[in-house]
C-alpha cells in the first residue's frame, strides 16, 4: 500500500496555489467588470450630451435663419421706403442714405448674458 503521508505536503501546496490562482482570476474578472460598467455609463452620458448639443444646434440654426430673414426684410424695407442702404461689414453696421450720400457707421454691440441673471436696465 502506498504511503499517502509523503504526498500530503505536496497536495496542500497545490491546493493553496489553486486557491491563490482562483482569487487572482476572480479579482481580475471583477475589476474588468467594474471598468466596463464605468465605461458603459460614460458612453451613455456622452451620448446624452451629444443629443442635447444636436438639439441646441438645431434651435440655433432656426434662430439664425429667422434673424437673417428679419435682416433681409429690414434691408429691403429701408431701401424701398427711405432709400437707405443697410450693410453689415465685420463688426460694423453701416447705413447709407442714397439721397444725401450720408453714411453712419456703428459698431456691433454683443451682450452676452446668463439666462439666470437679471439684465440691468440703463437709466
């Protein structure tokens, strides 16, 4: 009959190594799962942000189109009714009076305000 007492230390070392390898594999698996969860939540947040920005772009494109139409209407009305020519060059608005030849140049004023802040009134 073989003597199993000699194999017990070797068997206990093999069991300990197997347990250590199992713990390492379980740890790496959980870490990778945690990273993939963070990655998927980041992707979802970025997709939501992209959709919000696409909506903002559509709204701003409509607003720009409307303002261009208003400007065109003003130019036409001033030219036909008062013989005034309205031009926009870079950061200036130029108004020409075709009857007298007078010219008025005014710099464009851009006011950036936060929607939550009250706009101060000028006295």
